C-alpha cells in the first residue's frame, strides 16, 4: 500500500517529545510516512525516531524553512503535513485530513483547530484568535499543523528560506493559490515557551515581532530579537 500522508517534523533536541508524536501517528488508520528533519540534535532525538521507523534527514545549520523543505523533498505521499514535535492531536485527525483531501479535490491544503494546552485565560484567548485569523484571514502558523498537496507545495516553491515567519509567508502563498480547509479536529500545542518566560511577556514579544515584520524588519534581526529576549 502506498503512503497516503507524509508527516514532516522539524526537530532539535526533542527526545522528551518525539516518541509520543510518532506513536500517535502510527496508531492512525492510514498509511503514514514519518520524516524527521533534524537540526543536529545532541540528545537522543534521532536514535529514538529511527528506532520507531521514522526517516531521518540532516538539516544542520538550516533555517526552519529550509529544514521543512529538506524533509518535504524526500516525501513520497501526495499530501504533506508539517507538525511540531511537541504537538498532539485528536484521535482520528490524520484519517480525517486524508479523507477530506481525497474527497474535496478543490482544496489545496489547510490546518487544524489550535488549542494551547493551558488553562491560562490569555492563552485561551490566543488559541481562539489564532483560529479566527486562520479561518478568515488565511494566515496560518506552524503550530496549527499546515498541510498541503505535494504537487502544489512544489509548485509554490516550498517554504521561504528565512529565519522566522516562514509559515506566515507560505500560508499567504497558499491562500493566493487556492481554497483551504480548516478542520474541526484539534491540534494541541505545548504552553512551555509561554510558561517558561512569562505568558504576558511572550505574547507581547510575539506581537511586537509580527508588527516589526510587517514594517519591513528582516527575519534575521527578528530572530535575534526573539532569542535575545529569552
């Protein structure tokens, strides 16, 4: 049986999370190819993933856009899904994705419904506003699980090779190209980055970066700002 879906997961030292997401993918009732695009992890990420049957591609010194593209390049399925290593999804999410894409041939790709794993009211608000943004403004970020037909991904030239905002730019190209799906199945993302550095502080930093990007600041400068703030 040929692969129905290729899942590309960019990683860097994700040994605590990688087994769980691979185990989830493998229990779905479709034929899935798992590709780990690893940015030279120094922990056991690659060994754990390989032991569970995932393909490994080395993306040392690559931007995240290039990291995602390297994984997509070796994918064999007609549909690509880009997932964060610390994401989890509702059971049946991948089966629904494939079924919808097979039956709605006018759709080129899309995303899931985001829920940040936290009871913090500000993070509840971020989850809701992110879903409204993606549905009505067609701007999708990577933690929402971007999926797309491989042929169209290649036609669009993949993700831009930039240090930050590659998902923003790619989703803009998707929305200009064709119709998208916004699936009701939830994708849950970890609240670790918000909780570690402060919820309000992190939210304000992210909005600042978005505004500066729209004002023309380079992704390289914004990535440095992002890391310096941490």
